[in-house]
C-alpha cells in the first residue's frame, strides 16, 4: 500500500464518520437541517427571497426539501466513492480490473449498512431507494477518480515519451 492509498483510506473513514453522524440525527433534526439548506438555496437563487414573508420562504424550502435530501445522499456518497477509489487504486496487490469495482462495492455496502442504521434512529427509515441513490453517488465518485487517473496516466506517458525523444 502506498502513501496515496493511506491518505485516501483516512479520508474515506472521515467521510464515513460524517455520513454516520448525519444519519444519526433524528427525523426532526434532519428535516430542520435540510430546510436550512433549502432556505439558503432560496436566498441564492430567488430574487428578493429575504423580502418574502417568512411563510413563503419556508414553503419554498419545503417544496425543494425532497430534492435537497436526495442530492445530499448522492453528494456525500459521491465523495465516498472518490475517496474509496483513491484508496483501492493504491493497493498494488489488487489487480487493476478489481480495484475500482471494489471501491463501488465497498461504498454500496456502506450505504446499505447506513440505511440499516437509520432504522434505529427516531423519525428515520431504511429505504432501498436511498441505497440506490447512494450507490449511484459512489459510482459517480469512482468514475470521476477513473477519469482523473486516466488523464494522469496519459500525461505521464506523454512526458515520458517526450523526454525519450529529446535524448535521441
């Protein structure tokens, strides 16, 4: 295991802890947090949002609450997928064709256990649909890392090729 893998392993654990902490919030806390995000989105995207009556501001936040919550699921798991891909690609004992699928599988398994965890949190539920959103986020993070690694590898080969041509 190389230095990069260790760093991405630590970052993966940090993201998992953050996800666990979000999931440990009861239903009311979680909803309040999502509504605050909705209000912030309103302030950024709706002209004169702050001048609207408070009821209309809250109504806006409630209308977009579902999208905010599902986007949060996707985003936090996309970050996890990116970190896990960085971790698994640094394990040289794993064959290359196994590294990235391993990252996706590990992230998806974590999503499943996280949903199970939510069954025991008041006001929260275990939803298969959320696991699918989370798994999609993990896959996206893995794909982003794949593209970065591919570009990095191409660059390395180009630099190596150019340096060989200059020595000739």
